[in-house]
C-alpha cells in the first residue's frame, strides 16, 4: 500500500540519499520533496489512462452558455478532471462520440446529455493512494527523484540514470494498467479532437459561468 512517506523515501533511496522519518521532518530533503509532491502526483496521473483513477459521469449541457459557432452544447469539466478518455451518447459506451471539442475547461457537442470517462484526481480515485498499483507507485517515486535529484545531489550522472529508470517505470506502469482494460477497449480520443484542445474559452462566446 502506497503512502506519502513511502513515496518520499522511495525517491530519496533512488538518488542515494538519507531517508526521513516523517513527511513533516524539518530537513532540506523533506522540504524539497514536499514542494514538488502535489504537482508530481498530478502530472503522473495525467500521463496515462489509469483504470484505478477512472471516473464516468452523465453530463448535461450548461444552458447559460451559447457558443457563437461550432457545437451548440457546452459541458463544464469537473474540478477533478485531468485527462479525457472518451465520450459517448449512451451510458454503456457502445458507440464513441467522435464529433466534439475538448477544450481547457469544457467539452462541446451536438446534443445533451452525454457520457464521459476521464482520469480523476479526486481523493477517492486518483488521489487515493490505496488504489495505486505498485508499478504506478514506482513511477511516481522515480518522477519525484528526478525532480529533486539536481538540488539534493548536484550529480548529472545520477539524474541521467534516474530519468532512464523513470521512463522505464512509466512504460511498465502503462503496460500493467493496459492489462486491466475492458475488452474491447473504448477507442481513444482521435487526433482531430486532440487538436481542438488548444482552443481557448474565448473562441466561441462567453463562458464566464463555466466551472472546473
């Protein structure tokens, strides 16, 4: 079972540094790790379509938003959204919804409601360390190690080794997670829709009331 202290010490062991006894221990290594911890966990969760962090919702369009052009229905992204896995017009995800925009804080589509799968950083999903597989735990440890290695060791050789180990750990975690995918796997977001993710909220009218 992963714990924050275990993750921090796993990172320190990876760079050959002395471990800490408590997450709040007043030593430089603990302070540096705590500074980057939240960002590292969020970025690692956003790096894959992790089954342990998957959320599925039924979303209704925001009736207070009218785009100037494009898809007429706008759906605010939840506060715990990190990465879109797929959209569908039916609750069983029998047929993927391919025609939609995936922007920074919202999705747009032709009709409402829609069903959405996404990677969540909710405390009961992605941020619930008890749900983490050991392969993902190791990936996070090595990402933490890579972030703090230059500050704590000033060794380019160690950093190079850690980065290689981290990349291998990420691939191993993704491969392990893929073994738990439903069969058939829900199709990933297409390149056309990914390209649309660079649009900004101002492109299609006012969305000042969107949240998430």
